[in-house]
């Protein structure tokens, strides 16, 4: 009998306005009860060329635990409206998120990686 992984992963922004919408979206989308929530300011920036290497290490450690120890196979990277940690327009944030998706995908090839945009109404839009 095949057992589905029981965890999904969110690389979330620490912003309190996005937590509940994102976690509810991912639970609904995946049907998985447990969502590992790794929350830092402006997480898409953790993989830019100018990122703090210590922050990137912390993020990779958290993702590694979720994927390797918890068996997560779905990772979501969050960008959002009015982000103080990544204070750029939607287009720029989208570009950063795509770099993050590519980097995380190559680091964790066993997982599928997607970006999510949370709009000005705090609604989640898959990218
Ligand atoms: Zn933010």
C-alpha cells in the first residue's frame, strides 16, 4: 500500500497578513494536513545574488528537514503585496520568485516547487 507524504512546505514571508491565507490555500490545494511553515522576511530574496549566505543556509536547512525528514514533495515560495522584506513591485518580486523556484528545484529535485502571490485583498494566486 502506497502511503502519501503527509507534509507540504511553505517558504513564507513573516508578515502576519499572509500566514493564514497561505496555509489554508496549501492545505486545500494539497489535501495535506501538516504544512511546515518556514517564515522569514521577503523569502524570495534569500536566493538572489546579493543574499546573506547565512540566511540562505538557514532556509536550506529548514527546507532540507521538511523534504528529507518529513517527506514533503511540494514546496511553495511566497511573495506578496506590500512586502516590507522584499519592497519591490509585483513584476520584480515575480522575477526574484522565479530565481528562487529554480534554485530550490535544483537543490531538492524530489520536490515540486511553485511560487504563490498574495494580492492586496490577501487572496492567494498560484503563479
Ligand atoms: Zn513580506
